[in-house]
C-alpha cells in the first residue's frame, strides 16, 4: 500500500470526475486565466485559494458553464456527456447545471430569488429539471432544506427575511436538491460572522461525509480551505502556482507566493 | 401655390384601409407566427383610427385578412353591441364591403376582446384575439431582452415557480384571465385576457387563432389542431371558473360562462357572457327556431 493510500485513502482514484485542461481567458487586456488545468476526483474536496483577481472565481464560473474560455476543454465523467462540455449550447448547459452541478455563491442575491419563498427557491431547481408534481416539489424541497439544517417551520419565508447564514443554507439546499455530481462553493462563508461560519462549515462537512459529494471550494480564507479541502490549488495572476494535498501545501509550501499566503495567515 | 396643387387629387390607394406594404408586413408575420405556434413575432404596427390599447393589433390583422366576401363579427368581452365592438365592426365593413354579423356561425372573421364564443368555431373561420400584454414572462422577468432569451431557451422555470408560490401562499393557482399556456409543447404564450373557461377551447381547435398586440407590436398564432395546454401541476388539476351551475337571468341557459350583474339588494344576477348566444337562447325559449351551433361546453363541462 502506498503512503498516499495510508494518508488519504479516499483520494486514490483512477478516473477524475471533473477535468479541465488548458483553460485561458482574456478580458480586454487582462489575462484572467492562463493555461489552467484542474482535476477533481469523486468524493474529494478541492480547495482553490488565491488573492482577489487571481482567477479563482472565473475558473468556478467555467466549471458551472456560465462562461466559456478562449481555449481549453472541460470534461465531466458522466454518461451521455460530450468530451468537451464547452461545446454544449446554452439550453444543454442550463439542463446540465440544473441536474448535475450545484453552486453556492458568496452573495445570496446571485443564487436566490429573495422575494420568493425559501422552499420555492429550492423547488425552482427541481422545476427546471422537469418535476411537475406539486406534492413531490414540496417534499423534495423540505428534504433538501432539512439536510442543510434549515428550520422547516420557516421553509416558506422569503430569503430576504432571513439572516445571512440562513440564506446560505437555502442556497445549499437548492444546490443539493437534485443530488448533483459536483457542488461548487464560491466563498460560501465570506461575510458571515465566525460562529455562523462554523455552523455552515459543519453542515458542509457533514454533507460531504454522508453523501460523498464532490466539492470545489473557492475561498481566500485559508482557515476555511484547511478545514474542508483534501487537495488545494493555489492561484495567482490567472495561473496555478502550486497544487497538492492540503496538509502538504499548508505544512510545506513550495512556491514563494504560497509561503507568503500561509505565513500571512499564521 | 396651394397644398392641393402640391399633393394632387385624393384617390383611394388601398383596399381595407391599410396600404399594401402594411398588409405585406402583417401577412409575412402572420405566416411566421403560424409556422412557429405560440412564438411572438415582432411586426411594424401601424396607426389605425382607434387608440392604442383599444384593439389596434386585432384590427390590423382583421384589416389584412378581410375581403368583400368576408363576414365579420366583432365582440368585446362577449358582447356584439358594445360601443367598441360596434364601431370596429362598422369600420371594417365600411372600408372593405364585408358583411357584418352577430352570429358566430355566419362569421368568417371574428375579432374578439377577451372572449371566445360559446359555439364551436370551424376550419373556415379565423379568430383574431386582441392582446394587451403579449409577454407571459413579464410578471417574472421585467427585462424583455432576457424574457426573449428565456423563450428561446424554453426556460420557463420561473413561470412554474410563480404557480408554486401561489399554491404555497393561497392553496390554489390565483391566475384568472391570461392564464399561461404551452403551445405545441414549446412556447408559453398568454392566450390574451380570456377567462380560464376559454383557454381550453384553443386546444386542438379546428380554427386558426391569431393573437395580435398593436401597442406592443407582437403577433403570435395557434394554428388548427395545435396543442394548447395551460401550465398546471400534474397533481393539481386545472380549474375553470365555477360557472357551470349558474343560470342566465335573461335567457335561462345554464352551463356557460356568465357575466355577474350586481343587484341593488347586494346580491348578484348572471347573464350569459356571449351576448348573441344569449339572444339565440331567448329566441328558442320564445318559440323561435334559431340555428345554434355545437358548443364547446355542454352542461358546464368541456365536451
């Protein structure tokens, strides 16, 4: 048995679930992504860290098929999908997002309809995927909200009346309602106070352990990444400067920028 | 030099009020609308001698389709004798030589505001519905460019969500008129502000329906034998207005869509909404033998 198997047996996979290769994207004169490649294996949590403007959110938007790169390919190891997901048209992307990719945004306004009910926000995802039975919509929305530890008596309250932590739980419930193949988390705890952050992270960890959901977590908070991630990718100026097991990267950072980040945190 | 010297003698330059290029524009857009059922086609809406919002869209379509051999019927919320309906009908007749009628069975062109007649329309008839707001997504997406993109993507999740929210808040779908319907399994359209009672009359109908909004400059159509399915959850049946048991105080007919007439004592009386259908019923009750066509509803149930 290899050392890797001893340290983290769940990371040993032969086939990545998600594979992005050679992604580049330029906005005007700004090179947002420069030949970025990433692999995410089933059941693991990939943490992406970097300062503002490093390209991590652009990369996440591409993983969510909200944006296409200038060059590069994207493959999800799921049946009936093309070798490069960037070849899908807008309609196909929307259906794939609805059924197989969940996302939680830093800003709940991006992910939620603030004046609709919380259960309705979850149900919307099911509706887009084609569910047309009202009773099933209610039931599935309730199950997803329960899983994200949202108080069920408030399931029909609109997110605008909820706290930031509760809004994130609604986003999370919406994201997991259809048991996605991969869950994308874009700074899910930024802006929350520390105790609420801890609760949201606990929920995420529990979901990850119970359901083995594959997650990609973007954050500039190294504490969050350290708590959640199995592997870490460090980005700067649109490039991946370091990648490795979380413990490895945090305990023995190789790149000067990673060292600076880790020491800044410490 | 006077103005008349410059302009020359007046002479009729077109038939049916609209000039040839306006008619060509409308014909092209009607053909497109028929080709893609339920899809809104933009068109160059012209000025006609009634105010925007009073049926200019419907009038332009009728003026394009009308010919001397046509027989036109115009109804306003079911009534043939309202000022608006009578004015439009007379205008149509005057500019085209077409015959006027109140009888649904005699009409070849039926321009209507907010109702579909109770007697079934046939393949030789065209129904033209006046539409104030052609965009069914307006309530869920205020940006019209985004709404058009949503139609292109068949992205109707928000429409369904609207129904879900109403079910959660009120226990039932609260939409009355303009109930959104999926046409041919592809485009969601507003059937114009017809009551829910009438929406199902469009489903697999023999006649062609053209819906036109003059102010908003949009035409869409339901060709004959096309599926028109109101958006409804699989486990929450579509309900029409509860008029099946109501009886018309004037004609005595039961089981048709009624107008509510407030009474002085605070109660409500009812009168069949399709005015000429009511006239036929009164004639029959009084011993006459009017020709009454087959109706969409029988005993308050869709036949």
